[in-house]
C-alpha cells in the first residue's frame, strides 16, 4: 500500500495489479462467454471483446481502475441486430453486426474527440434507471428458459416473460440434468453474498458455478466412467483454429436504415453504460482520482473497432468487473491489461475445459445479471424519492419493453419533461430560460470559498451547465452552491449534487448546498424534486426503537453517554481510513457519543463492489481520538486473504522477536520505522492477549471494527473496554516517551 | 477620456401609475448630484396633463434648483434622442416596466432602443419608490476596454453623491482565456493555476485604473475587486443579483453591427432580466 508516485512505484504495484487482473479474469471469462451467447454471437466474441478492451484501453484510456469488455446493456441491442439484420440467418446477421460495431466504435471515437462525455448528464436519472431495468428484464426473459435447458422459446420480451411459468413447470421434460444445474447455479448466485466466509469470497461467484459445473462433467467421466449427462448441444463450442478463421465484417448494408438504427442504438447504449460505469467506479477508486472521460471514450471506440475486425462484440466500461478490480487491489491500468492476458491464457490452454461449461450455467449468471439490473428494489427506491419518479420509471420501462431502446429512452425523456411542467405548473419558466445561461461561479477572496449561484431552473436539460462549473472546483476546496434564485430543481440534479458531496468529502473538501430550505418536496428524501411552493409541513411519524436500539440507549444512560438513533447520511471523518478506500458509506445510525466527544460507537451501512458484485454490509465501529499523533497503520488478523495480499506486494511488518504476534496478525503501513517504534513489547502483548478486532489508525484517531455484522450489546461493551484499555496504554506510552 | 460629471439630467415620462414614484426618484437623484433636471413628455400637451404633473412636482420634498418641462410630438425614441442632443444632456433617466403577473422587470422596446441610440449615459430605474431606498452597494464592470476608466469614475462619482458604502469592481474573464480543458486531475490543477494567474493580472489592471482617479473621489468609499470566470455581460448581472447590489454600472455597448443585434451579448443579458438599477455610461471620444 505505498503511495509513492512515479515509474518506480508503478513497477512496484505491478504484482498487485497482476493479482487483481487475475481475479477479474475469473469473472470476465464466464461473463464474456455468456454475454456473447446471449446475443446469439459465437461464444468467443465476448472474450475477444474483453481482450481487445483490456489491451487497447489500458494503453489509451483515461481512467485508472476501470475494466473494459462486453457490456450487459448491449445484449438486447446486439441480439436484435444479429437476428434481424441477417434476415433470419444468424451468421450473416453476426457479420453485419460486426460492421455495425466497427462503425459505432468510430462514432464513439469521434464523440471522445468532440468532448461529448458530458452528454450522459442529459439523460434524466430515473428514466435511465427505467431503461436499464427494461434491459435487465429483456436479458432475464430470454435467458431464463435457456437456464432451464429449453432453447425453443422465441418471440419478443413480453412473450418470453409470459412463457416463464410454463418453462418452470415443464423443464424436467427437456434436459432435466442441465436445467437443474442451471437452476441450482442461480440459487447459489443469490445466496453467495449471504455466506460471509472470507476464503469463500476470494473466488467470485460466477467462477464458482463454472468450476463446479466443469467439475461435475469430469466427475461423471473420470469417476463414474459415464458420459456426461449434459447434452452436447448445451455445451459451449470453441472453434479449433482460433487465429486463422477470423470472420469478415460485412459492410454492405451501410446505407440501410435498419443498419444505421443499429449503429445508433449500439453507440447510445455503449455511451450510457460506459459513462455511468466510469462515474460509479470513480467513487470507488481508493486513490480518489478523477478520470478523463473523453479520453476513455476514444480508447473504447478504438477498442471496439479492433474487436469488431477480430470478430468480437463491442467494448464498454463495465462496472461489476471494475468493482472487483478495485476490491482486489487494482490501482492502475495494468490490471486491465493483465485481465486480458489471463483471458488469452485461459482460452489457449484451457480451451478443452471451457468447452465443458454447460450453457445453462452461463444462462444462470445472465439471469442473475438481469435481475440485478431490474430488481424491484430499484422501483421501491425510486418511489421513496417521489411518486412522480416512480411514474417516470414505469413509463420508461414499459415503453422500452414494448418498443425499442431508443424510442424508450426518448419517451422517457419527454415524459420526464412533461412531469416537470406538471409539477412546476409554470411552462414560461422553462420556455423562456432554457437556452439562457443560469450559473454564476466565483472565488470569494476573503474566505477562499467557491460560491456558485443557480438561477431560474436546474433540471436534466441544463444540468450540464452547472456541472461544467462545478467540475472546475478542486475537490479539496470548499464549495457552496446556492439555489435560492432557482424555482425548480429536479431529481437528476439533486442526485448529481449528492455525488459531488460524496467526492468532495472523500478528498477532504467541503460541498454545501444552500437555498433549498424554502423549496418544498413531495417526500423528505434528499433526492426529491424541489420546487418553490408554500411549504407543506410534513409530520413524520417517529419510528419506535427496536429492542437492540432500546438496549443501546439503556447502556448509554448507564455510562453517561449520549445516544442518537437517527440516520446520518453523511458521516464525516471516516473517509481517511483505509478500510473505506474502495467502499461507499451509505449512512451512520445508532451512535453512542462520549460527552467529551473523544469516543464514539456507531453502526455503519456501507457497500462494496458495484452492480452484480455489490454487497450491502453493516457493521458496528468504534472511533476514538488519540492525544499524540500516531503512524498510519492497519492491524488485521492474518489469514489466507492477507497471505495472498502479501504475495501481491502488500507488506506485512513482522517482528522476529515475537513470532506469535507475527504469525497471527497482519500489520501494514507506510512508515515501518515509526510503526515498529509504536509497537512496543507491551503493546504487542496487549494485542496477543485480547480478543481480536480490526484496528486502523489514520494518524489522529483509531477505528476499531468487530465482526462483519452489527454487534450485540455485549460485543459493544467488549469493544469499548478493549478500546479504553488501548487508549490508556497509548497515553501511558506517550507519557513515558516524554519523560 | 475624462469623465464628464452628470450635471444635466433628462427624464422622459409617461402618465403611468408609477409616475409619482418616478418623479420623486429623479428629483431626489438630481438634488444628490446637484444637477439640473429636464422633464420631457412625448405626446400632446393638455391642460389636464400639465396640471397633473405640476401637482406631483409640488409634492416632491427635494426639488433641484433648475427644473424644465418640455412637450414634444413624434416618435418617442427619435424625439428623445434629438432633445438629448439639443440640450446637451449628460444622463437620460428611464423607468422599467413591470410585466403583468410576473414580478420580473423588463424593458419595453422603446427603452431598449434608447439604450442603443442615446448619445449620453442612461440610467434604468428598476423600482422607483416615493420613499428613499439608500444606494448602499454599487457594482461596476472592470472590462478591459478604454471606456472602462470613465465608467469606473462615473461609478465613484455617483457613489460619493449618493453616499454609498461599498463599491465592487467586477472583472469578467472569458473562460476561453484559461484555454485548458478540464478533463482530469492534472488538467484541473493546470486550469486552477492559470486562473489564479489571470486573477492576479486582472486585479492589478483594475487597481491601476482606480489609482488614476483623483483621491477625493475615491475616499470614503469601501472598494474591492472580484474576478468572475464566465460569460461577459451575464455574469455581472447574476452577481449583482446575488449580492443584492443597489446599482450596476456598465460600459455602453460598442457600435453593434446588424449581426450582433441577433445574438444576445453583454447588455442584452442584463436588459432581459434587470437585476438592479443599471447605469450605462457612454464614453466621450472627444474631450
């Protein structure tokens, strides 16, 4: 975990990125195969896209920890393209689609040059969610049948959805064994995040199901000496001569309206998916760097062109794989390259094993992906923001399902605008001011604050103007955004502002919004649409305290501390701890605070990973300030995971005189000299003899974490007594040093 | 170009509901500036109208020493422009119209044309009232142009006369001057440093101008500078609204070609949504 810059440091971080690249390739292999098959393209097309993405984007890209490859959103578009462009002939359609992919790569490249990366802000957030949900349903609908072993279901998405109950009831009549494997894989994928074994989590879920399914085939062959019960037509086929029979893209239809429509759809979805992914991954980057979006678009365009000529799908930035990269220690673009290299190695050397993967298992992975895109939780979350948002979501979802992607999103955008008109009841506000500038920003000389004032209205239609100004403020500074002169602020803007708040607090800056108090919102949700109207006082019902909360409150009273059960959306002071480097803190709740404000215990909800690898976690933490400055360090239990990290270059500071401590604990930090000085024999003995907690120092304070779940009252008491003893020991040491 | 003090004011009036408030405002202003005041009505002269006007005039608490009244016929814009030239007027006063059902103030076409064609400086009065609202904070543009020196002098002069407390000189810098596209951390740093440099240069330039103004005009007024990176003409208007300034002082537009009329530029942004009272200072090319 060294923070040095320069070539030497990049070299030093290569092992880390090699490791994370390897882990990403474990998930990229099944996903690449599955996405290609789901689009009715040859299975290798997905792998080719991933390899092209990994190589080209790692060289030319502008982001730091993203992974490029075939995208989830594009399955629907490519499927439609391959089936219709060839007039029924799938292979012909595939060749035409390759040409479309190449052209869309060119378009993407041009967008990158024209700096149109800001385009993503034009899509209202909720309409986008609706579109993505529709894509998820589309994937789910088609793949559900294949997962159960039934390949004969056809028709459009609605027909396929309707046929699900039928397939479910009858699948045993077709290919029972394969179907069962597929179904069980799906169950496993859902249960994976519930299993909190760290060894288990070293291998991503999709890889587990793939390996097990290959294993079953081998078990039948080698142990039972029988033919595998999986029907050969349900296995993946990889051509023998990989590099000689490259397909030739067919450009003959370039003037055809359908073809151009395909090119446009591919480009549109590619841009949306890539830009959303890059934005989301920037939030997870442990080094908190800002990506050059336009440079990335250019690289993705180039990669798509290369991939198209080699017969692969088009290349976008993918969020799930990028989040796996970040979680496993990826720090720079070499991880992307290594993931591509490992994929090539897999295909070349493990081709045989790959051909033993049943399609049903890949379909299960895709059904899971589709579900995550379209999960009903999304609709609920959207409804909590405001009922009109739920309406926009449903309308966009329905129109995308019943028509096409482009029509769907256009209807979504238009409908959002109509909803805004309806809410504000003021068409003049929009019509007069839509093309006018409405943002002012200047640097206040005395305070050093960046002051931004927004006038008239701020919605997805003109958010890009506000964004252009806000992007010019370094995130380490103090920014104040004033909406008092603004009569209407929509949800897309509120969410965008929240993103800014997050990124500013991550980098140590401060981002404040003022002027929204006079605006009324339909709900109390921070992202709800704001409009100036007489304020309706909403009386919220106070939720009764749960049993655990009551006992925490009782405990607080007992020791004379304050107890606050309320939710805090933006807890401060935690971003400097390494634990949260690649995680997103959702909220803090149930905090116990010592009167002198030095000690606090609280529950934290945070999430790790993104999209299909996203896991929402909760844990109880203890935070206390120390009197004298300490070196920055992390003390963890030594287990398989940390051993692997050691191989990948994360240093463990060992003490030859204390083998027990060195064996049981993994201690890391930059300043090993200061850390060794801090860890006196007394301190080492203290840790050896007390129950284990994860402890981190950020220099001025210590953060202690117990289990990977909320702690019971007894555990809180244990943690507190541990912390108090530790505090005593450290202050004692400080006094000793001073003497 | 030296600044010529506002000694001769002209107010073109119409018989509207806000006439009384307007008359009170302009007589107050004239007495502060120690200037003579000319009232002009474009339209027919009737005894009734004359009586009505004299009644209002008599109610004014501070009437300047020289008050004249003219009645003219013909097209409003041309007649006013002519009489300004005739009488060698220094400052033309105009009232803003209040749009029905909308609180925003806008300028009717007559006033807009006058701001373009007037041979002298123009003051647009946003919210005339019978009682005095003190003019505490003046915002003046510091645009890099030969006109600016006169404009700043005018601002100080008016500030002194109206006993203002604070004066802010705003330099609007076009974003293109930074010439660095912010796309990632490195370019952001580069852009921020460039902006700091431009900020310092602009501040020096403006402070230089103020130094050349005779001391007694500057004394007593608390003045500061503020750079804003944004669209010229728009940013200063928005700024004036945000800081709740009482008066905004701008350079008159340079000769606008036929094409420029179509594309909103500078003053157009201000005139479309009047943030405050606006004083447009016409520069004098000959001494």
